[in-house]
């Protein structure tokens, strides 16, 4: 019922002359365009102000700090960010359900040009930096038990992985300002190589054995992280080094955006340690790594086991929507700028988040990302849920899947026996 309430996005003909521009209504934005058959199309984005929910994650660590003071310095209050992410969000996803509706194609250009959606990305970056500095102040000023220090660092780190999400969206844009903003966002967590690696590496090799950021069937997330994080670093650095070499520059130059982003990370760390002391060093290490791991979790669930077909010429088929796991869960999609409509993103990388579409017959995750991350943390449950989905996707042919080499023989025997 909730999905129907906020997802009735059907276009309908009207008698008004289309303006080609959006018009503001209470709580919505109406876009007007002309269809190929001459009909006028009017579309109200009923999610327009619901996208503000995407900014709420950055408030979770400050809320935890507030609860700590209100509760009389109870350290258990610092669990709030992790509990909200891995318990509350999956429950709300289950209650609210899914929203499969798409905006009419005729208004996509107008929606893409509406700077409201872009402004949300910049506001998200500012809020994440404010969140990070608020927690750094708290840890540098107040002494809490070691376990509470760690869980707050983990919770803040996961929220800060949203900086990579924002860098991901802006890093796909063509204008210089957005690309610089993407590197600033990635600098919050020390992942300055992400945009280059993602655009030139992951998007090229996605859903193939050659991609370090595509998980393989039978590969646990704990095995995947050991392959993905160092592999992404090496690939991103190599692409940037090669690009600079073509321009006559060495890798260590002010023209290298990876180095500039890392310098921002280093400058923030030096400043915080200078102000608050070495008590901040473990926080920074835990925070940055868990932000990286937040990206790893997303990469793990987005393409687990899916494989693009290799053509007779030795090249892989082009990436299609069916080569990414998709989910339309309303709440977590709003929190992640539609990242969970990952199928359309990989098939159409330049399409902005507010216009990403759902398609029929896509491989579906059992929950939104936070729920799927929790499932992936228990590999035996993840395999039990996802491996049968993979086999249905491949029509029972295990040779059509991207399989972990160490698991190939075991999985082949298992599903050959199941087929008999």
C-alpha cells in the first residue's frame, strides 16, 4: 500500500500547452513534455522531497552522542548508528515494501537538468564532513570504554561510506565542479582512487572474472574484501598513472587527482591529531577502513555471481540490466540516492539517480542494501539464499556464472546432483 501511495507516477495526457519546464506544486514538482505522438505528458515527482531522507544518515552519530549525554553518559547509546543501519532500516524496508514505478522517458532530460537533485548531493557532502568532525570532537574530548569507542567509530565509518556513494554519483558527471566535489567527498575517507577505478575499471570489466569489484559465486564477503580493496587501489592508480603518462606527466604530480584527494585525507588527519592528540589515530583508522568496507559490501551484493557472456571474438557482451542485482525497496533506495536500482545504472552510467528505472525480469536482492549486507555477513545464509537465485538466473547452467575458482568443483557437484 505504501508503494502505491508514493509510487503512482503514471504520465497522463492533458489539454495544457507544454512548457518544456518544471512547475512547482505543493510537495511535488510537475514536469511537462511532449510525447512522440504529440501528446502532452505531465509528471509529478512525488519523491521530490522524500529525497531529503538521503541526508538523514549523517545525523545518526550526532544523535548517538546526544543520547549519550541525555542518558547520563550511558555508553550503550553509542550503538545507535549500527543498530539503525542494520536493524531499523531493514525493518522499515520490509514494512514499506517496494516501488517499481519509473518516470516517463519524455521528462528525463528536464529532471536531469533540475539543480534541486544536484544540490542534495552537495548538501550530503557538507553534512557528512560535519558529522565526522562532530564525532572527532567527541572522541577527542570525552573518554568512553574501548568497546564504545570502537562501535562509534564503526557506526560513523559506515555513515561516512555515504561519501563514496556521493562521489560515485558526482564522479559520473561531465562537468569539472562535480568531479572535484567527488574527489573532495572521497577524501573524507581516504578513497581518492575510487572515481577513476570505478569509471575506467569496474564499469568496463563488471560481471567478469577480470573485475576485482565483482563478487564470485561461492566467494564469501570476507574473501572478497581481500581481493577487492587492494585490487581497486592498484587498478585505479594504474589507470591514472597511464593517463598522466600520455600527457607527459609522472604519477607524482599536482595533476594527479588521486594524490590531491589523499592529501586532503592526510591534512584532516594531521589537523585532528594536532588538536586532540593521538587518541584520534585509532578512530581514523577504524573509520576509514569501515567506510571502505561499506563500499565493499555494496560491490559484493551488486554483482554476486553474475557473468556477462564471452563472445566468439574474445570480448564480453555489453553490460545489460540483468548483470546487476536490483532492489526497489523504498526506504533504503531513498537513503542511497537510488543506488539500489543498480541494473539501470550499469546499463546507463550517465543517467542521474532521480531518473533510474526498474525493469521486468531483473535479478532481485531479498532486501535493501543494509538487510543484504547483514545477510552477507553470514556466508552460509547468504549462499543458501542467493545461490539458488543465481542458478535460476542462469537457467540451471552453472557454466554461465562467475564462480570462485576454489569453489567451482564443489558447486558443480552440488548443482549437478540437484538437477538429477
